[in-house]
């Protein structure tokens, strides 16, 4: 995150500078919508981007699976900005999606990790994430860096469009600057996470639930568990539980909640009660010092308090660790999961 922010944020001045985006600053002031295309973990980062861009810059955002978008006949005009997110910059579906959008006149903006890869070359402009090489196949630090870039973009666009006051921006950037230290603190929960992993490592299924920006975190938590430990896992918006997944809950089902103290806290608490009433095993990611959730959950993992805008950056860390420990305990190869490729080029 520090590398990603270096030279790009000036908290005391309330300023975000993004070189790659600068020449499109005027266009961004007047656009009617943004379409984000990506696959896998990068798609989850895109959902966080939707939340942040709509919240702060007030630009409507659509988030599309590139693998689906490329085969439809979507309505795209020269007024659209398409943001392609890809760690490798070589994902075939994402490339095909932006090639199609480009032919239809859209401006393409790439968020990639690997410099000089195909997606940055196909894009009109872009930002590199500077996450360094991902050793494992499953994306982890690239996700954190993608979300950081999207956060900076949301703030940058908010600033350009006059959708945010300088004092609010100073407040947000100051807190963003503290996130690397808070992540360090979040990592200190490793021992508890290991204990929790031991308890649920033999589960056949697992549910991940969150609201607001906690929803993409839930999706990412489920994907990591699937990818590296081969446990069937689903991420859902917590409020959707009653529309189907609630039928799955019994004493065999661990349910991981993103239950931090933000705008949806009370509602998440009632979702936890619904799961407990059906004897589900609740693992909750909570804000440091939480009392309410601790009374109900079977296991709690604390993360430092933060503005809701930064929740995905913090809450994803314990979920990545949870998947990691479970996978190791099950004897899985966390760096090279079966059937998965680092970049899906076909
Ligand atoms: C997309 C992705 C990764 C996943 C795996 C397969 O890659 O789905 O999120 O971890 O490596 O590919 P990318 O477009 O972000 O490189």
C-alpha cells in the first residue's frame, strides 16, 4: 500500500495526484458512467471500486465479469470510460472485453501490476499497482494494491468533480496514510486465526457474509478459501441470506461475518442472530474492542477501527490468513493450487 501511495497522496494538502489519469481529468469531470471489467479477485476489487467511486465521486459505476461482457452485445458509447483491472495484465477475457469497448469508442483505463503487459498496452491510460511480483497463483497483495488504486481514483475524481470538500479529503487521506500500520496490527491476529482455522478446517462448506463494502470482502474471502483449500465456499450480501442461503445453515456450517462497527453494524448483528438461532458456527471479523458481536459469535477476529471506505483493505487480511492456514492444515499447496493458472490467457 505504501508503494502504491508513494508520490500520489498529499494528506496535509488534501491532494491526490495520479499521473496516468491526468490527461483525462477533463473527460472525467463530465462522464455519465464508468464500466469496470475484470475477472476473479480483480473483479472483487472492482466491486469495492464501485462502492468507493459512487460514494465519493458520485459517478454511476457498473462492474462486469469480463468473461461474460465480452460475449454480450453491451451498450457502450464514446462517452464511457472502461476501467480494466488485472494483476497479470494478460487475462484473455479482460483483453477481449477492452478490445470490444475500444472499438465502440470507449476510453480504456488499465489498473495492472505487471508493467508493459498487454492490457496496459491496449489501454489509453492507466495506473500501475506496484504490488511487486505475486509468488502464489491466488491473488493477495495485488488485491490490496488494486483497492488502494481504486480508492485514490475515487478520491481523485471526487476532487475533480467538486464532490468532496478539501477538509473531508484531508481527513480521508490522513486516515489512508495510517492504513499500512493498521494492517500490521491486523496481522497480529495470526495466532487466533490459526486457532479458528483448526476448528473449521474439516468443513465441507462455508458461507461468507457482509454488507456495503463488506460484501466484496465476503466474496473475496470465499474465493480465497475455494481456490487454495478446495472447500466449497460462497460469499453473499448478508441481507440476501434470507432469500436462499439460510436454508443451508445448520451446526455443520461455519458462517464468516464481516461485522465491523460501521453503518451496517446493527443489521449485521441481526443476521448473526439469525444464524445462531439455526445453530450455525459464527466467525466474526470485528472492530477492536467490540462487545456486542463477541456475546454471540463462536470466534472473533479483531481488526483496528477505520472509516468504512478502508474496511476492504483491512478486513480482507484475516480472511486471506484464514484460507492460508486452512489450506496448509489440509495439506494443500497454497502457492500452486490445482487447476489454476497465474494468468488465464485462453
Ligand atoms: C484474474 C484471476 C486471478 C486469480 C487467478 C486466475 O487474474 O482470476 O484473480 O487469482 O490467478 O486469474 P488477473 O486478470 O488479475 O491477472
